C-alpha cells in the first residue's frame, strides 16, 4: 500500500511540473554537420579532345618537316641530272628502268608523225589558254616515241593551224612518266585527238601501238629562249617547249609553319584554361 510518509521521506522526489498547454515534448536534437556542396569536374570529353589537338598538330608539322627534307633532296637530285649531257635514246627502251631516268635529258632524231598529233589540255601559259602538242617522232631505226613539242594557243590548237615542220629534226627533251589521274579528270577522247591527262600506254596505242613499234616513251622538248622569243613563237604558231628547270611544287615549309603555329596557339589556350580551373571542380547550387 502506497505510503505518503515514505514518499515525503525521499528527499529526491519532486512533484512533476505542470505541462503548458499545446507544448511539444522535448526531443534529442543533434547539431547539423557542415554543408559540403557537390562538385562538378572541369575535365570533360570536349576538354579531352581539345587537349589532343596540340599534340596532333605538332605531329602533322613534324611529318611535313620530313616531307620538306625529302622534297629538297629530290629537287637537288633532279637539278644535278639536268646538268648532265643529253643521252641518245636506244632503239628499244627498257620501260622498267624509265623511272630512274625521269627528268634526264635525252635526244632523238626523226620525222614528225603529224597524222597522230594529240592535244593535251586545257593548259595555261603566260595567261593564255591553250594546249600541249604531243606528236609521235618516227626515228631512223624504225621505232617511234612520243614528244611534247610545247604549248600553242587555243585557237591554233582548235583549228590545227600551228606549225607542222616536215623533214628530219633533232629533239632534246626531258624524260617524263605517265601522269596520275585524279577523281575529277574526264576521260580522254582519242577519237577527237583530245587528251585531258597523260596516259602513255593509251597514247602509244593511238599512235600505232606495238605493230608500228611505238613505245610508251615520252619526253618534253626543251626551249630555253627569252620572253621575246617565246612571244614570237606564239605569234607564229610554233609550239613553245619547256625550260630545262625543275618546277616541282614545294609548299611543305608553309605547312610546317601552319601546323606548328596551330599547335603553339592551342597549347597556350589549353594552359590558360587549366590554370583558370586549377581548383578542381566547381560548386553546384543546392
């Protein structure tokens, strides 16, 4: 049985405090942790591609530097060939070794086969449109080779009124090979005696082929005259041959400077971007 005496005897006992109306009971509340915002990495796939660009362009520039050295060596080699005396063409030319004699001076005697003359074009010379006149040269030994006599204006080529000498001639020229055809070059038209690109096998076949002992050997006639002589030849309809110089295009140095310049610029831009975002990541809003 509850004893009030014992209850009052316990000094630690206190009567409960009255609860205020609409009061909320106390709960254990812990202090919130410090807010750490999410971060987004600055390195993205696009940044990765941009980082590859300086390396890629530098590699292209280095490759063009090797091409530049190769082209300079080639021009030096061909220039040395031009200093040699002309070689007389043998009766039967070994076609397999012709690439070794490219840009080499040769000479041959014979008569022009004007009936099988071909026009190669369109060409531009001294700002004037025209064609290269290619005529078979029938030699004394019975063989025939192809000779690019030179440039004639378009009106003379279309009318066929350019110079057509008769009798025996001696021609000095530079050995050349077939011309590679690109995608946009039209087909040659042998029936009209008109050619868009230098196809030596087809040209030799048009001039008579093996039955007429026509060899797919081609050389460009040399003419080293000055400007006045060139204009005189054009006025008279005499084909103007090529000078005995190497005119290979060499733009590799400009390519080297272009690619390495792009590599340097893109490297600076990439460095500035990384420096600006050196604190990894950026805060995202709640």
